[in-house]
C-alpha cells in the first residue's frame, strides 16, 4: 500500500498542528493507512518548544501522547518533501501560499475542508482561551482526521 507524507501547519506549532499530527497518527493506525507525519508553524516564536501543556493534556485524555514533539518553522523545502500540507486556518494558508515554490509537489489545502461541518474549513485557535477550547479543538480535529484518512482510502471500513 502506498504511504503519504503529511505536514500539519498552524501559526505557532504548539497548539493545533501538533495535536493534528498526534490525532492523524492515531487515525492512520486505526485504519491501517500508512502516513508519515510532521508538523510546523508559519511563525518562528516557539521554535524548539514542546506543545502547549493544554494541548498535551487534551490529547492525553484520549490516550495520545504528543509531549515529545518540538516546534519548528515551515520551510520552502517542505513543499517538495511532503505530499500534503494541511493548513489549520486561512491566515496559515495565505502565509503558506507566499512561500510555496512553483510546481512543487505538495497539495496545499485547508485541513478543515475534509469535514463538511467545519466553519469555512477553519480550526479555531485555542491559544488565548481556556482548557475547554482545547477539548473542542481535539474533537474538531478528530472528525477532520477521520474524514482525511477516508479521503485517502475511501474503501476502508470504519
Ligand atoms: P497554534 O496557536 O498556532 O495553534 O500553535 C498559537 C500558538 C502561539 C501563538 C498564537 C497561536 N502566539 O501568539 O504565540
């Protein structure tokens, strides 16, 4: 079976995209789909930092450990390294388009567009809110991740 290299991207690479990476890893494993995953931020503020403790806690509640991840900034090279680059919001998408090399390999899309219930395909940024926003983010990302895995392999059973 073919594998896919997938990069999840948000602003800081400490809240949404590390969570999306962990949730996609779990969804892929559950569905016998082979994904090689990484995550990155469009901004450089948090390079080298672990995910936000609230993201780590929200995912630990469902048995997913993302504490080992380290933030990095997205690079031009990522566009030829990955098959998919999945943006969490429109601002991320717009910043990614600015550095996307012409004719590069990756399909650059909004992650939320794989789930038709998403509001304009955006995953809301929970950084300035409380813990409950991180649980909402986790639930939203879980729905999108399942939809994305089924998009790659539509013949797979649940
Ligand atoms: P993320 O959330 O993009 O989901 O990682 C944020 C993290 C940090 C900041 C903003 C959003 N910040 O302004 O430092």
